[in-house]
């Protein structure tokens, strides 16, 4: 029958927790009430409630449009719809300064628990229990509403894996495996806990400044309504809306590796805040992402580091026994959507914020059945390098495994001003249009941080720190 899903919740959870490559689930959410959450419906539900929109230019620059480079307005969904449709009412509204043909708008990363705090019955419209996570609903999910061109800069998430439901319109995902990290020139400026950004504008890469980007293995997929993308841990992603209106819902699934990841993030925060706070600030140095409330003090950062280390060992000890941490599961679910710790108010004070919901120790790899790829679970495959920049893999709603490439180009590969480039493995600095020995070349604080808080370096520091605490 039509109500029978292709995978049981238990089997789906096995796939989610074991698959280390991106894939698209089809025919799993057709009966979810959340599939009616288009912009017009959400506008009628929220009425005059205002939410913050991030606005960026549609023109392609060689530099990523980080959140620090965007504009922001508070507006209702009705005003957003009027702006997208070109209605006269938007001429005097909050979007009046932004011409639709030149700008995109994105209500990104909105906690459903906050937006619908007075309409909690809507939480049940999202049923992650079908994916093997009972009790997880809209309360542990986030909402994304965008216009055509709205995008998220290329980054990886420090915590968990990601399940993304596409509700309205289509989004194109440019994905890169964890092994491509050094080719994507990672940076922690702008700083945001749990997000490692790439210096490369994936839509218009500057191959002169970032030549190693040629070595990446892009996986590109277009997600359509009714499909759910599984994004495994530490996969890089650049996401763009390709239809006039898009609505997505996602939820982050906790993993055992998050224990150490929180320690690594605490080390990174301590170093970035200490070094940047010691520098004379300038108006152009927007190093703190808007999602971060403030540059926390060294004392506060050390407290957080100690709490993360304490929680790490508490949960490690608890993993020896099935009983330890079981009483924390309810609190765990309440906090499991908190990718951005400061915004969501999460602190690693107890094991409940760090434990994973799936006991991997009971899940023998050799007993895993072969991943059932087919019409209901479609692999996202790597793309040929010559078409990867603007390519596309289309996953059709009928579940057929179709792969189509659109030929594109890399754009102009020149720099408009002299800029210092540091490679990720901290080699000799390379100037974009002069020799390394040019007298004008000088290392900046951000160059130092790019090497000092490189994910590989921080991982080693965290292991050394944890080993010291064991002794």
C-alpha cells in the first residue's frame, strides 16, 4: 500500500548511523504533515510574527558571502512573499532597499521550537521517528526559508550528521568528503562555534589563490520536495536555492565522536578569542559571526573547556555500562538540535549533552547488511572534475538514479588586489601576484590563526590535552 515505507525505522537508523557517504532517501515522508509547510502556509500560521532575513548580492564574487558580509532585516513571511512576487506593498516594507533582481533573502537556521513556541502542536508535523529516532520531532529541528539564489557558504559542521528534508522548491548541494579538507582552505574566521568555513567561493572559485581546490572530489545533488538528504559527519557543503521559493527542515543527529569534537571546539574558541581580542580592532575586521553573541572572556572559555573535558571523560566512563547516562536521554533530546551552542543555550555540563542516541558498540560492522541502494535510497556520486564547479546531479522524485551534468565555467581567475595566501599545511606563504620574498608581504593575525586552529592541528592538541588529563 501507499502508506508502507521502503525501510523500517530500525533499518533506516542503521543506514543513517553507518553510511559514510551522502545519500538521498525517497518515499519516506509522503504522509508527514510538514510536507504542507510551504511559505504561503507558514505565513498564514505565523501571521504578523517577524523573523530575521539575511540578504546577499546575487552577483558572483571571488570571495564567499560570509554572514559578516550580508545585510539583515526583520520581516514577516507575508512581506517576504510580497517582495519575491514584486508586489507594490514591498516598496515601503523592510525589503524596500533591496531590489529583488539584485538580492536574495534567507531566513536560515530558525529553531522551530522558538518560532512556533506558542503553537507547539506543529512540532508533531515532523516525524523523525520514521528514521529511527523516536521522540524527535520539529522541536529538535530547524527551518530554512529562502528566495532564489539564497545560499550558505561552504563549511563543515563539527558535530553530528545531518538529515535534511526538502519541503518546497529545490536546493542544489555541493558536497565534498572530509578528505578534501586541505584542498578547501579551512578557516575559523569568521568564527562560529561548530562551523569550519572554506575560503573558497564554490560557485566562483579563485584558482589562482586556491589552486589545491582542483584536487577536490565534488558530489553535487539537487534535492527536490519530499526527499531527505543524509549528510554524514564532517562532509563539506555549499547549498544554494535554485527555485523562486524554498523551504527545508533539518535535524542534527548526535554521534559518539561529538565528545571529542566539543573539546576541540572549546580549544578553538579559547585560542581565537584570546588572539583576536589582543589585536587592535578595525572596522573592517568582522571576525565574529553574527550568530555568536559576543567574544567571551578567557576565563569563561577556560571554564567551557574544562566542562567539555569533564563531560568527555564522564561519558567515556559511562560507555562501559549500559545504565550510565540513561536517565539523561530526555534532556539529550531537548538539546539535540543545538549545533550552535551559544545561540541555543547549550553547555556541556553533563553527559546528556554529549551522548549519542545510537549505541554503536552493539552494532557490529561485519553484521551490517549491504546498504540497500536503489529507487528509495540513491547514492550521491562524485562528479567529473571538468564539470564539477557548476555541475548537477538530479535526483528525480520517481526515485530513478539519474546523473546529469551541466557544463559550466570557473569564472575570471584574477585578483583585484594583492592578498596574502597561506596554505593549510602552513607552508611558506604564497603571494597571489608577487613572489614570496616581496618586501610588502607580511603575515597577519588571521594567517597565524589559519594555521594555529587548523582542524588537523586542533585535533592533535585535543588528543594531547586529553592524554594529559588521563595521566
